C-alpha cells in the first residue's frame, strides 16, 4: 500500500496549479500539513490562530461594513491575543447574505460584502442577478450562490485565490479521508451541474475533481441559472413546463449513469461518485426495480454533499443510503462518506470511514456551537453551528448558520486528532431547508402532481 506522505505528494503534484506562488499566513494551515486530520493540537492551534487573526485583521482594515460591525461590538484586531479571544470576533448571521436588492443596487450590495475593490463592469438597467454575476466573473471573480426552500439565494463573492483555496481544501479533505483509495488513473462521476455551466456553488466547487481524476462524467451537462431555479419553484405554467422538461432530462440522466455503471462494472474499473445523494438514489432505485446488482467492492467510492431530502415529503436516512449503496453497487460503507459544507464557508467536514462522524479542519477553521443567547455550549450539547474561516479573504467568513449540530471534542470511532460533529447535520427549527444539493433536488425531484 502506498505510504500516506507519498499519497498526498501525488495529490499535490496533480493540484499544483491551486497552490499560490507565495503561501500567506492564513493559508499555511491547509497547504503545509500533509495530514490535516492528524496535526498535533498545539501545532494546529498555532496554524489556526495565525490564519484567523490574519483574516480578521484583513477584513477589519479593508471592509468598511465589517469594520463598523466590529466597532459596534467594541472589538479590534489588537483584542485578539489568543484562541480564547476568538469569542470576541463578531459573527454575521447567514441570513445577511440573502438581504440583497436587484439591478445596480445588487452590485453595490456585493461591493459592501466584498473585501477590497470590485472590478469595474457595465451594468444595464434590466440585468438579472445572474447577468451581473457573469459580468463580474468574466472580470476575474468567482461569485457563486446557493438556495433555500424560499428560492431566495445566498450570494458569496470570492476572488480567484479564495476560490482556489476552497477547491484545494475540499479535495485535500476528501482524498485524505478516503486514503488509500484515491488515484489519478480512475473514473469519476459528478452528480452535480457541469462546473463550467453554473454559478451554483455546489457544482462550481466540483471543478477541482477534473484535475484530481483523469476521466470525469457530469450528470447535468447544461446551464443551471438562478432564474431557472426560481422559475422551477413557482407553481405556475412556466414552472410546470420547466419541471416537466427537467423530469424528462432526469430520466435520460439516470439511463446514462446506469449505462456507465454497467460498463465500469464489467471492466472492473475503479470508480467514484461525488455530489448529490438523491441522484444516485434514483439510479439505485431504478437498478433495484430491474433486479440489477453491481459488484464494485473496494473499487468503488461515494462522497455525497448533503441534500438528504428525496421528495418534498420524504427524507432518506444516511444509514439507509449507505446500505443501499452496499446492497446494489457492492460498495462497502467505509467507502461511502458524506461531506458537510456551505456556500458561505471554505471549511469542509468529512465523515471518517470508521464511524461516519464529521471531522472538522482545525488548522485554519474554528468551529463554535452556540445557544440562543450566542454563548458556547458544552461538547455534546445541541446548538447553532458557527465558524471563523481563515481562508475567506474576499468576504468576512465569521458566520453563524441556521444549522443545528452537536460537537464532540474527540471522535468516538477513530483516532484522528480533530473535534467532530455528529454524523448528520439538520436545520434548526424555523430555518429554511438548504444545503449543497438542495437547489438541484428541488428542480429534479419535484412532485408534478401538485
């Protein structure tokens, strides 16, 4: 078996274009350690303090909105002298990133959120959010979005360096956790939109997959826009037509994936799926209906990214999904992992194979779990998930989410040296459903009877 150090060096060689020419203090914690889940606590804390202090100072000095926010809380970078002082850093509610206007004012809102100066672009009176985003992205940014059940998107502006850092972080987090499974000469399937044809973050961030693996297929090879998502959610004629067209395309997509699986299974090829679990669920449902069983065994892996609702009234337990993957595709549970992340952050939490607990990166990312008064709860208690993200340099990545979690100081199932979240993350009461794959599920699996 390949040694871990050699394994990660091979990955870094494949992803060398994601490395900055000179690693900044906030990036050391992701680029320097080989195994981000096994950095001794003292060393991890040194990386983390340097990263988050650097990012906080950067936003305080270069983002007028966030500086005012800090002044209202009577906090300056000089007050952050230790990790204990991270509690003083003001957190932005994730709902803030949904509070944007339209037209020219949308661009002004982005300028408020963005740390630094936005590129100059020409905006027409009737430009949609998507058109404005595409203009900024052609000028050098990577603005992407996610969505909730309301259809109100969350927009996050990243510069290319922040986006590349996030891509490298997700690749390293996943590939470290599946060691020694990954190799470049294998076949992959992205269960998301083509990263080149969408600004949906869940699809866009998967572009690193194309550099990590030699041969990749894409489930949705068409343009997915914010306008399309919003229109598909409407209960009118246009919305019904879009949903009908998408359902027809959905059937073709399932047929393509099954054909691909049959070929790879016959050839005993090594494969991996990355993306939305509900797409693979539909594929397995069709295979089960036909009594068709695959036998990939250790030659197969599945890494999912949230979206555990299958239909509006049906939620698939993660354990049941893993069992289906084992029974229908022959892929063992230890090769079927889930990932927790969000459009607002660049920290990626991945299941460990031993117990399927979500391991937190601790060298550039600081997680907190808060009660209704904003105070930290004890390990093992439920609360709102919040984080300080040292990689977020183009917007303030100090955020409190609407997700409800339990955090444990150590993993109950493995020896990796990071805190963990319980295996499944849920939305807090009153918070709308969302996640990496929710907007795709809304389009592809809507019940047409309504």
